[in-house]
């Protein structure tokens, strides 16, 4: 590996900037169909943001996951974080799983979770997030079961 791949200097960063960059990269990976990268970056951004009582999508997803007859995630898990856990550890509900199928909507939900938490914490949405939010809302409206 050569040093030409890296920036010329170290950077100073903070949680807001790092989460914003992770969300932006997650959106780009989602557009390319790189669901593993989109989910991993979205989940990382969501987890690094501070907890907040303000409404965001994660709260709704957690509540829905406790409903009876909830659609199961890959591997039969009802954990709303099953995909991101598998991408980090290769396990579902504590069991090693070699391969899973990631539903197309999973990456969108994870990126939306991160984006709505960012907005809840900072009362801000970047132009990239706002554009993705509009796309996600149109997609959700046409894919309601």
C-alpha cells in the first residue's frame, strides 16, 4: 500500500462530523447496492451519536420489533440490529452464520435510523440527508404492505 492513498495530514474530527460523513458515505454505498457497507456505516453513525429523548426512527423500529408476528430478519432473528451485528461479528442471536440474505429495505432503514437520530440530536439535516429522506419517503409510500 502506498502513501498516495492517504491525505497529506491528520484530521481533527468530532462526533457530529464523523457521524455526518458516515451517513453520507452510507447513502452513496446504498445507491451502489453495497448494502453491507451502507448498513455498517449507518449503524456506526447511529451508535456514536448521543442518546436523545427526541423522536427518531430507532425508537419506532425497536417498538415494532417487540410486536407479535413481526417479520423476522435474516437467520430468523427479530432483533432490529441482526444485520449490523452479523456484519460486525458473523453471528445471529449468538450463533455463527456463514451467509445471510440482506433485504433491500434493511439498508434503507438503517441509514434512515442514523439520519433521523442525527436530526434529532442536532436539529439539522444536510442536503444529502434531505435528498435521501425524500427518496426514502417515496420508496416507503410505494412499498407499504
